C-alpha cells in the first residue's frame, strides 16, 4: 500500500469550550478525489483547517506523506504539497491576475512543474482576458478561478477546495466543475466541499458526510446514491 498524502487519526478540535470535531479519521490517497459533505455548521471547514494547521486539534494526529504535521504551522503543511482554496477565496485584491498567479509559482514536492503559467491560462481562458485586472475587479466566479489557478501554480499533490461553487451563477459553477474534473484527470488528489452533492458525486471516488463533527457515511458515489433516505436526512434542504 502506498502512503496516503493525508492521514488524520482521532481528530478532536475545539473552538474555546465548543467541541467541534469528535475523533475523526480522514485519509486522502494518491490520485483520490474525495467529496466532503454535510449541512452548514457540521465541521467540514473545521476539519480542513485542522488538516492545514490553521486550527490546532486538541488531540489526534495529522500526517502528510508520512510526516507528522500535527500542530505545525500552515506554511509547513503547504510545503509538503497541500494546496488550500479557502471559503471566501482569499485572493490578493491589490495584485493583478498575473501577480496573483506568478507569486505562487513553484515546483512540487517531487520537482514536478506540470502546472505552468501557460497551462493555467489555457485551463482558465477567462483569466487570460483579464491579466491586468486587479483581484478586486474580478467577478466572484473569476476570483474563484484565480484562487484555484493560483493553488495549481504550486504544483500540489493535494488540492483542498472549500465551498467550490458557493454563490456562483449556474454557468460559472458548471465551469468550476469542469475544472475539478480536469484536476482529477491530471492525477492530483483533491478534497471538494460543496452543497451540490449531485455534482460532487459525479467526479469523486469516495464521499464522506459529517454530522455534528462525526462521520455518518463514508463510501463510493454509487453507495451514496443507493441510499436516498440518507441523502434526504443529512443533505436535503
């Protein structure tokens, strides 16, 4: 068995006295695409932040490519090949599209440079038309494309995408899903959080549903689709 890119065990995370994650195990294998689902406030973003070192778990462990990163700062986790696209995007509004992309450019953990500036612009033709625009001048959809493109410029082993299409027009959301499929086909592992489980499960290998900081389902898309009552109970509006 190959070492998973991410291997978290027994994660308990708190915000003050509030116990958010209750002993979660979470792995991301090489080349694997995972859907992380659940209603608002169920711990999805907290889990991602716990993996990235943005929030320190009170107990449990997080390993990246076999190296213990529990409690390490986010930049050390990122250096090991994990790229994080946060909810709210986090682009630099005072930098141009070109500057946002080029400041992130580097080789991956194995020296790979598959995602070049040119390839990112081919993947996101909309950005190519707006190279001189500042980040704050872009639409929400364009900002999401920019932040995904910037993450790819780091040539990551794992791309974590929190709220992939939240607040985006259907046409733009469809473009983001196309890009997620391209990322999967390129061999990069990914973790995708989004409320649209129908789109998520079209591209994922494995899906996890969180309820109040605990895993209530883990399995393939086919296994999830075969349980409509579970879908309605945990993901229905």
